[in-house]
C-alpha cells in the first residue's frame, strides 16, 4: 500500500512534466495545426541556459525566473524568424522545418556544452518528506507543485485576460480575429513563447532526475506525445490530465509488471499511443477533427 | 460627404479577376445596399474594402486613403465588417465574442457597450454564458452584428445577413439594423441577394453584375425600375 502511494505520487510528478510538454505541444497545435517536434529540444536548450546561469552564481529561483523570460523571448523569436516564413506552406513543410529545428538545437547544445551528462540541481531538499508513515521524494512533490502552479497561471491567463481571449480567438478563427482587430501573427508568436516557457519549466524540473544532456528530452517528448494523444490534441486540459495518467501508468507498470521494469517503460508510452489511436483517435477529451470537403 | 468612396477597385483570386474597376460611395448616416446575384462579386467587394483579398484601386474612408491597409487596422479606423457566414467564434461564449468585438479599442471600457448591445439584442443577454455555437442561426447573425457594434464603428459592413434565415428572423434583424443606424449614427453598407428586403431597408442602392456596378440610385428608384423588378424582385 505504501509503495503504491509512493509510486503514484512519483508518477504524478513525472506525469506533470509530461503533461507540461504535452500542453506546450497542444497550444501550438491548436494555433497552427502543426505538431512542434522541436518542443523537447527547446526545453532542453532552456535547461542548459538555466545551468549556465546557475554556474554563474545566480540563486536558483532567480535563474529559474530568468530562464523563463529568456525562453519566452526565444520561443517568440523562433516563431517570427523560422516559422513565420513557412506559415502558409503545406503541413509537411512545417513539420520538416520543426524537425530541422530539433536537429539544430540538439547539435548546438552538444557543440556548446558537449554530450557529457551534467548534474542539475533540484531546488528542493534531498531528504524525503514524511506524511503519516509514508516517505515521499521532496523533489517529486516540489516538481508537481511547481508544474501545477505554472499550469494554473496559464489557465488564469487564457481564461480571464483579454490577451488570452484574443489568443484563443486567433487559434479558432483567424479571419474573424483580424476583423476584430487582433494581430493574429503576434498571437501565434506569443503562443510559441508561452509553449517555450512551459517547456523550460518541464526541463528544469526533470533535469535533476534524468541529468542534463542534449538528448535528455527525447524520451520525454514521446511520453508527451502519448499524453497529448490520450487527452486529445484539441484539449489543453486533456493533455495535462493525459500526462498525469501516463506518468502514473508508466510508474505502476514499471513497478508491478515485472517483465516491463525500467527498460521497457518507454514501450508503454508507445503502446498507449497505438491503442488510443486505434480505439479513440480524438483522445479522451478531444473533439474529432471535422473538415469541410 | 461620402463616408466611404471606392474607385476603380479591382480584385482577383489567383488568376481570376473578380472585380473590374468597381466604383461606389456610402453616404454618411445612411444605409447603402449592393444588390446582385450569386457570384456577382458582392462579397469580394466588401473583402476588398477590408484588405482581405489582393486589390488595386482607390478606397477612401472619411477622405483618407485606406487602400492597402491591413485588415486588423480597419476596425480601429471605424469600419466593422460582419462577414458572410457570420464568422462567430463558436467555441467561445456569447459574451466573449462580444468582448472580442471591442478588442480594437483596448483601454476603453466595454462594460457600457455590452449593456448597449444587449438592449438591442435582448436574446443575447439571456444567452451570454452559452457557447456561440449553441445559438440558432438567427441568434448567431445577431451576435455577429452585435460584435461589430462593440467596436463603436462609423461604418458597418453587413455581408448577406439574411442568408439561410427564416423571413421573420430576417425582418427582425433588419429592423434592429435600422434602429442602430438611426440611434447610433452608424452608416451601413449592406450586401444582399434578397433584393426585396434590402431595398425596403436602404436609402441608396447599387446593382452589381459580374464585377461591375450596372445601376445605381435611390432605393425607391431601383424598386420601380423594370429590370430590377423583373429579375431581382420577381414581379
């Protein structure tokens, strides 16, 4: 029982990270109909930036905040400089551009920081926290907390601010948005900025667990795809919930199903993608895509 | 003075030219209508005024040239375009749709504007928390007009507001448009296929055929004109 609870909390912690990256994917997908394959590498790059700032002697939370700001601006610039020129292009073109971005960011990170794994600090104490008779990892609880705070912030932004409303409108109906005076291009850029910011949080929260290296987000991106697929690519809330579910399933499967262990965990995510696509392609909370023909 | 003045307007989709040197004016304070059959280019004319298609020619609003201006700037200048097919944000609530209408004038309080449009369209007030997609066709058209009104425009462009609606609903919407025109001093440019009802509402009318204006005059004149009666009014 204790082990079960611990595994669930630990699963929720990684699930929050999958959910964040999934949310970043969904945000961009909804606004531009494109899956940003470079989302993971953008998060990885942000985490290296945080590492650089920490090495320069900044206190953790200052470096954390600065990384979020830099990531937001970076995401915004990527949209303006790299994505904008191919905006009206066929989806495949944009997919290739995103994959190119993935390779470039990965290589630049390897070139600057080398491919050797680096430890990344956690802002939370290393001593486990005892609740009742059960011990929980402090980083697990902390990461879950930070993730939930960021997600709540995003929810408030999209739900209650005029800019958030304009961004939702621009994603839904660009033509009508322009008629309302909304600068749709900038809304998309801000969307990329926010996605980069969310990814940065995920990167900084997962790096203490998986260590920092240019390929650290590769597996996480696959879990994020599984999460977004499970929750539905058209549902931001679904993506987050999907992430939490995937995190817990992954952890429980690894603990209780013996032939899976740690080596086959990633397969669980891939199997999940397959099953969801076969059984319910629109995901748990997504709307089926309807196109006029 | 003419509020909107269009001269030599040309527009094309790909290689196909749709407008061939269109010219018309909208007088301040009045309701002007452009009539024409399906495919005459009426919608394109409105889209061209708003910079939504590639165009050439002169478009003046309040005496200033607005040709080539970005679509998103026009609402700030005072032109609200209610597009064909209504263009409502179906996944947003009625009130969110209306708030977006006031987006172009950020900083200005939209609370009193909401009250104002709810007065004209009480049914929207009842449904303010519902998703726009859940509204009936008539209510969605009302929402589209109301959203345009939220921008406090000087000129309201209405594209085929009667499309697909029951005659009774159309009459109701046109009655409200007339009231808004009088009370809010909003000039209206109405594009319509339904000539009978448009000529009853408008002060001035143009008849459009394959990308050109072929006739213009007061609405009363056009109503009496033989060709218009035979071809467009059907009696």
